[in-house]
C-alpha cells in the first residue's frame, strides 16, 4: 500500500494537513518494505497525477509490470545501496565510490521524476532520454564515456542480481578530445634539462625531476604519483630492484611496477624528511596538491617549448611509459596491468595506434627470418 502525502512549501495556506489535495505543493509517496518505511518524491504537484503514479508504483512493487516478475520489484534506492556496498567491498577508493554514488543518484532522481521507482523500469528508452541531458551536465566527451561505463557497470550488476531481465543496450560515446602523445627521447631529455631553469629553487628542482622520472618509468598518473607514500616505494631485495606498489586513485586497481635504480635513488633523496608521502606534505586536500603540481608541469613544458595542444601535459609521461613498452614488444595485456586499467579495452582504445606499430615491428622481425631459412 502506497500513501500519497504533501510536503508543504513555506507560506502554504494548507500547511499542517499532509493529505490536502487542493494545494500545488510537491506530492510524495511512502510505503513500508521489509519492515522499513520508504519515502520518495512523486515528481508532480498534482494530486490527480500522483494518484496515477501511485497505481503504477504499486504495480511495480507488486511485480505486475510487463517484465519477468522474479525479484524485479527491487527499488532503485535499495539496488544502489547494495551496489555501493559491493563496490566498497571491492576496495574502490573513496574518490571512486563518491563518483559512483553521485552519478547513480542522478539516475535515480531522473527515473523517479518520471514515476519509475524500481530497477525493472530502467528501459532503454528511459536511459536514452536520460543520456540526452549529459552533454550539458558533462561537457567533456571523455567524462561522458566514463559516466556511461559506470552506468553499464550498475546495469550489469542488476542483471546478475536478477533484478533486470536484460541489460539495456546503450549507444557508444565517441570521444573528440585530441589523444595524448608520448614524448620522444629528445623531448624527454630536453624536459629534464629545463627543470633547473624552470624551477630555480634547488630543493624543488630535485622534487620536480624525481616526479617526472617516477611518472615516466612507472606509468603512474599524476594523482597516484603525487600521493605515493614512502612505504609504497618497496626495495625488493630478492630481485635486487625497487618497485612502486600502490592502488590507483581512479579505479582502486592494484599496481606494482619495477623502477630503475637511479630513479629510485632520486625518490629516496626527496623522501628524506617526509615521514609519510614522497611528494605531498599531507596537509590540505589531495586535489589541491595535484593541481599545484599540474601547474608546475604546464610551466615546465612551456619553458621547454614542448607543445601538447589541448592534452594534459603530465599524462604524456604516462603515455611515454606505455608506448615504450609496446614498441619493445611487451604484450598489450601486460601493459594494461601495469597501467592499472580495469579493462584491456581501455588500453586498446588509448594505444591502438601503437599496438599496430608494434605489430609492424613483429612482422618485420618474422619476415627477416625468411632469408635465413
């Protein structure tokens, strides 16, 4: 049984009577499910419209919608609670969890505003209409692509939980940003040579140089590199090497990357005096510290006369790491693991051009053996 009630606006003449049908204040629903009272917006100010939405909601909750009944009466609110708990159990970072929560809460608000309160109501038509609002909400096509990936993750979770009869198909989102590019050996050498002139302070010079070296030789994104803890710089005595061992801030994916000894020595040098982090003081917010480093990098690239069009300059170091491995024959799936990508498809999308170049190199090597046969 779903009950309609009114939450009166300030100054409403009918304030005090939550069942008054004549006012134009917002109408809400409440019902009891699994011993708990649930409250939801109806998305209308009309009592008559709310009555119709109430009947639809009761049909949904009773499994009388034209979809397989099973467990499809699961409300969106309940499904999101279970999904978020599952993501937390997977060890996703707080930043990643907040993105899932924020974006899926927007989906819930949109669906409920159209009288759809259960997972079974997430039709392809509703999702297409919902995505039509994304361009204004997320100006970057890259961002829209990532939001869609999170939405698909949630829909797949609902399908695996038998709350959806099938996963609605969504149109692919084409990114229009210019792809980031690796630095050439000449550009990288010039970048390091420019550091002392771009950053005159000797102490900071060492820190900037060490951060550049870390990102180039580990493939860590700038946020992961800036927030690297001292205890995540591991000396693997058995293999006689150093490695950076951390979890990506963006995805929570575990990463373990060997780094050259000379790079490790630079990191150990700047670590001296900081008991926790290599590059961050630990004061203030992470994003603020990362923004400051990004500004330093933009200035450094400009001083070195290395243009990057609209690309994020710090990401070119990550690209340099990935492309160098691909060109030297490291399998794509292994590069994907080192980069901390959740899916190899992400790696393919970003480095397809370089994978082809690697294949051309392999073809040449194979053809070179023919004359020896």
